[in-house]
C-alpha cells in the first residue's frame, strides 16, 4: 500500500523529471481546462488524479447524498461555470480543514462542517479553496520554489513536510495542499476572491469574519502542536478576521438569504457522530470551547450537555466526575438527552462510590433503551451493587 | 566507531522484532508468559513491541492480536495524527474499555467504527467481556472484528481478531472462538 510519503515522493520525483518554467504569473483556469501534457502542471495533475483515485474508495469518505449535495450546491452557486469540473469529497476527520487539489478534487473535513454555523460561512471557506484552484496557486508555488532553490533541496524540503502523518489517504490531498504551502499573498488573494464569490452569490459577507472569530477562541486553547491544519500555512487568523470584517462593514447587508439556510438541518443527523470524533482527539480544551459555543448557539441541549459530560468523564481530571454528573443531569432535565446519558451517569456514580445512584442510573438506562445491545453487560453491573 | 556495537545491537533487535515463526497447531502456546491457548491453526506468528500477532493470509486480511497486560496510562494503538491517544485507565468498566478500543481504532485511521453486543464472558477463569466490531479501512475495505478481554489487578488483557468481512473474517472465526475458549492463565 502506498503511504502518503511515498505518494508525495513519487509526485515530486516526476515533477523533477519535468523541466519547468521559472515562477511567475499564470492565467486563471478556464472552465474544464486541463494543462498541456508536456508541462510540469500536467505531471502534478496526473499525480493528483492517482491520489484522488485512492480517496474515492477510502473508508473515510462520507457518501451521504444530502450532505454531499449541500456542499456541492454551494460550490455550484459560487462558481457555476466550474462546478461540473470540481469533485467534492466529504472526509470523516475531526479537524477544521478543507483543501483543493490543482486537478479539481476538493476535500472538506467533517470537523469543518461541524464548526461552520451556516451556509454563508461554508460558502466563504469553499470560495477560498476554489480561489486556489482557479488561480492555479499550486503550480505557481511549485515553480517559485523550484526557481529559488535547487531541485534536490526543494525535493527534500517537500518530502520532509510530506512525512507529517495525518489520517491516511483521505488526508493526502490536504498534505499536498500543505506542501505547496501557499504564500501569505496567495492566501490573502484566496480570501479576497472567496469573499467576492460569496458576496456575488448573495451570502451574508459578515459571516466570513465570523468563521475566524470562532476559530480564534479554539486556537487559543488548542494543545501545543495540535493547532488546526488549516492554519498551518495560512496568515494569522486575527489578521484575516480584521481584513474580512472591514471589507464586510463597507458593504450593505444582503436581504432574504437567511431563510434559505440549510446547513443546520443537513448536518444535524451527523452532529453526534462528529462530536464523538472530536472527543476521540483527546484535545479536551479545544472540544470544550467548541461545545460551549454550540451550547450558546442553542442547539439540541440534551445532546450537547450529554457530550459535555462525556468530555469530563473521558478527561478524568480531579473534580471531573462531579462536573460530568452535573452535565448529564442537565442533559436529562432537557428531556431530549440520548438514553446513553443514563449509562454514562451510572459509570460516573460508580467510579465515585455512589452505588445506589449508579444502580438507579443503570436501571433508568435499561428502561429508556429496552433494546440496548449491551443489556447483558449492564445487568451484570447491576448484580454487583 | 564506538557506536558501532550499539548500532549493530539495535539493528539485530529490530530484525528480531519482525521475525515470523510458524505456530505449531498441535501445541499449546504461551502468550507472553501470562496465559496459554490452543492455536487450532498453523498461524504465522510475530511479536510487535510486546503484542503477539498471528495471521495466515497477512495482517491486512486477517489477524488475531494478543495484548497481554496493558497497564494504566498505556495506549492500545499508534495514531497517525498529532494529538493525544486514548489511554487505558485501571478503573475502567467494560463499557469504557469498549469505548477505549473503538476510539483507538478510529484514531489509527479506520472509518465508521462501530462496536456492538457488549456482554459478560469469562476470559479463562477471569470475569471478562466480549463485543463485536465493524469498520472500514482507508482503502474502503469492510472489516469485522471480535474482542475478548478482562481487566484484573489493574491490567487489561485483550484479544482482538479482525479480518475482511468478505471471506477472511469468517474463515477463522470458529477457530478464534475455540482459541478464546481455551485460555488458561499461567
């Protein structure tokens, strides 16, 4: 099986075989345009096509038609003339990330969809990625790098970056996106173009800055070395927030778009699974900020308090048992908590020696979930009290 | 040059780590000196950092892994990304151990990991648990698994059998059931 490092190494090796022109401005991509076969850009596309073939069959690609249609519809509203040449892949991965390969393969991670609050925020981010594609930033970056260093040095720099492990083949496109580490100017240009695309398509321009406002809060508490991948090669979030907010302030607010917002409804069936993916990262400080934001937005509080309890139970710091129990109790008071809340509450009570409360919670779980497939285990727990 | 003996020792040690040996199907096998089992099948056996891995067709298609005596704070698998891995805690109940296994497999890169049918079942003479797994690999291959384990004296014993749902998992499923039934503590 090819590893990301191997794939990237072969991609770059093939590029090294290709005599390439010095860096410089290139024309925007026309709809459906493919690079001439005798160019370095064609070599890049060919390698991306191979990686995309792996991605297409990956177990981490989410294939739900409604979710894919949601992302795709926004891409098509942003760039109608290019949309049939762009392939969208929703990737199950808990991080804020999206990437756009130069051949038109776009990957959007579920961690991004979880954090985005509405169609407009997603439109801004997708517009940003489309801008990299349309402006052919990858090949520009490669040529600039090749022109400024000798080929062997460029090769070793790039393969070193490629060795950063992510989540398998699903992340290869993102890894390659990172390799070509777009310059700060390219990022600013993509921000600007993404912003213009969302405005032209009728989305609320103020939402572009709102994306960064929310992420800065997470960024401030993220585990060291675990900052969102999207930030790795990008200008500081604060700088982007200020630039986008100033631009939005200069524009009139759009009329009548909010009523068409589908993001919450389309992603709602997935939110619990995506929150579970976030907790699996064990970056509890970041997950806590995210959960608090979702709670403040007033989503399904039964679910959200349950996950807050799960966070404390899994973290297991001093005092977390009590915080977890409080969160589970709050979840149950809403009347919409999942039945698993009782089971988790039972486990927490058990761990602190409140055996009567644990017994009651486990009994409540079996009542609330009569067809529980772990019934035999929970009944075995009850025999110990 | 004075590092040469150390380098040689390291390379020999690394080579030893990947030596596969054939399991004699008719002889009880010791698992890290903690318990023994009847192997049923002439598996190819390799020790990977204290984990016994047995396979016939290759680990990508099917394998049985024995994790003997995982201790508090230890992790179950290696992650491909950068943040902290789920770790075993000595006070975990079976529900939490199942969660620990599922989260670890997901962090190792599997997609759509599901665990079902958690139930009590003895692990040799120890009170233990069983559950079933399903997940997708990076390549989209559908995998099935079964997990048997027991936590005792602050240590977790786990046996994880997994294989491609199509053909390979069912191929040795009954043999693995008999292996688990044959556990005797040493």
